[in-house]
C-alpha cells in the first residue's frame, strides 16, 4: 500500500509537472505569437515609412527640377529680350549713323558746289573761259 501511495503521489506530481509544462508551453507560444505579430507590424510600419520617404524624395526632386526648369526658362527669356533690345539699339545706331553720314555728304557736296561756283566766278573775273 505504501508503494501504491508513493506511486500515486509520483503520478500526481508528474501530472502536475506535465500540466505546468503545458501551461508554460502555451504561454511561450503566446509570447512567440505576440513577438511575431510585433515584428510583422514593425516591418510593415518600416516599409510604409520607407515608401513615404521615397515619395517625399521624389517630390523634392520633382520640385527642384521644376524650379530649375523655370529658372532656365526665365534666363532664356531674359537673354532673348536682351538680344532683341541689343538688335534694336544696333539698328537705331546704324540708322542714326546713316542719317548723319547722308547729311554730312550733302553738306560736303553743297560746299564743293559753292567752291566750284566761287572758283568759276574768280576765273570769269580773270577772263578765263573754262569751256
């Protein structure tokens, strides 16, 4: 009978240990499951954050490219306007110069005519016939 009682006690202790082991294993499984869920959530959050950062970088590059394009367009427009002003100014100077030279030529021609008339008159006065 003592052996049976001892065996029953051992059996009871073994059952309690098995129950405790099962509880421990269940808790370990829950902890592992929670850990796996947290890791998955962190990975998902990380991927989302990376995607958002990539989008922000893309937008920044796009904005910078657009700003550079606008600056370049403005620079080209400014250069074109400067060229047009320069061309107009050169044309105006050429026209002024041409007008001035024409007036100078007419003045010189008039002076030459006057000198010719004066020369002829002097020759007539001296009695020389030029023809």
